[in-house]
C-alpha cells in the first residue's frame, strides 16, 4: 500500500512539467501495449494500444517505466522498451484518394483523403502505419503510400472527410451558368442534373471541395465553391436547359477509351448482355446512385453511371444530323501505371506466374507499390505487373 501511495505522489508531481514540455512523438513497437495507472506490473490497466499507435512522450520515471499521453486517448504508465522514437521528416503521397485515418486499422474513421503529391510531415514511422501531419489534419497513413522522394502532384486536392448531418439551406451560385449535381464527389462522375444560380438546396454533408446535397427528390454531390448560404441576386441571363428527370440521352465514356459492359442487373455479379462502345449514344431510362438502367439499339440493361456522361467524351465531335452516333473507338495502346496493393482484410495478396490456379510466387503486403504493365486479354479481372524486372499476374481488385 505504501508503495502505491508513493507512486501516486509521483504522478501528481509530474503532471505540471509534463504539460509544459514540448511535444515529442513516439510509436508503439509491440503488438499490444498496456497502459497502467501506476508504474507497476500489477497496477490497474487503463487501456491497450496496437502496434504503430502514436503517443506523446512526457517523462521517463525510471529504467523501466515512462509516463505518456496517447493521441486522442489515455494518459498513464507504459514500459519504456515498448515505445520508439524517430526524427520527423517530410514525405509525399504516391496515390490519389489515399485515406488518412484516426487509428491504426483499415476500418478506422477517416480524417479525409490525400491527393497524389501532397506533402506531409511524418511524426512517427511504423511497421505498417505512419502518424503524419497533413494539410487536412493529423492521422495515420499506410506507409506504403508515402515516399521520401518528392512525387509529382496529380493536380487533385486533398479532401477532409464530410461533416455528417450538416442540414442547412444553401443556394447555387455561378452567374449565368448552371452547375452540375453528380453521383459521386468527382468531376468524372455521372451528372444527375444541372441547376441554375439561385436554386435552393439542402446541404446534407459538407466537405472542403464537395457537398452532398438534395434538391427536391434528387440527391448528389456539388462542388462547394458553387454554393452559398446568402441567397444570390436573380439573373436575367439565359441558362443552359436542364435535362428532364425522366429518360434522357447520354454517352458512354471510359478512362481507357474501351467499351463498357452492360449487365442484366445492377451489379458486377450479373451477366454481361453486351458492350457499349466508347463515345456511343445511349438512352438513360432510370438513374440511380451507382447503376443506371440504359437502352442502346433496342437492348436494355444496367451500366455503372461513372461511365455515363451527358456530353460527348474526348475525341468525339458533335455528330451531324443523320451521322452515325455509335462510332467505333480508336484502339488505345495500354499505358503502364503505378498501383498500390490493397486488401479489405489487411492480408497479403498473391502474385502468380500465370492467372487463375498457378502457384503463388510471392505474397505482397497491403500498401506495396507495383507497376501495372498490361492486362490479360482473356479475363480483364487480371493484370500483368512488373516486379524487380520480371512480369507476373495479379487480380485487379487487389490494386488501387
């Protein structure tokens, strides 16, 4: 009992200098680190933290114990040998849409998404996760998505997570031009509707670059710079006509210029009925959040609306009256690109010498960067990757 009282006095004496000292970041270097109320092996357990969790080092008590403060969590005593410090350094994000999270877990709450080329300060470097300071806040990033060498920026912006339940009224503002409402927060996403300046909207969730909004029965995303809480003055200038909420004409688009699958039902598990060529005209019969029901040449089916645009895609001019509205796309050579290994369960991913049932030649950790150099003609679910100068195959679903 006397030993516990003495230890408690030490706690009280340490609190003031600990708060006043400069922040020094450490990381957990063991699979599970226990935080205790007192610097004793049998003291009350306050919490436990996983490998790579970040903490603020406050003061060393003796050769075995240190008093620490975990990021957004508990303060208490831990064994010093289970925490490590590194010197902070600058790093750059290697992929667009890289998640930065509140914790060291795949399903941890997102702080936001970082763009390729975004510069961060690495405060702790771990086995799998780094704790970083970024333009949109502090959080954990898988260190396979970070490089000490400067990465060329993609031109996209890092976006903080949406603020849920915003629920306030705003107005569209863009002079005489209409503003797009899209199915996803991306300029490449399908357009749901156009709205002119002065349209009243309800903001459901607010983000740095995109807001999730509702106008009437339509819900979608609109860029925040085109929304204001102050009702704009009416304009007499003409605006682009808005598409009707019913069936409307649209066109097929894709990043690689290839045809897009039209399926029997709204999901990749449904069989492919036919392929709609890049740039070809379709009729959207029913618009939904991800899959649209479409018609082309008398056949109906479902297509992901990220491949649907209301204007002719790049490489196609507006067709003249009577012209063929279903031109054949020009073959586009495959452009190699860099991708990152990903797995929702956090497990390693197989790399094979051939697609399908060939033996795995290696297993890659999530976050590993590979070069994608081609596709497998017989099955687009597989891609060819180059690792250490040799070519192998991987499932495309495990690359981001």
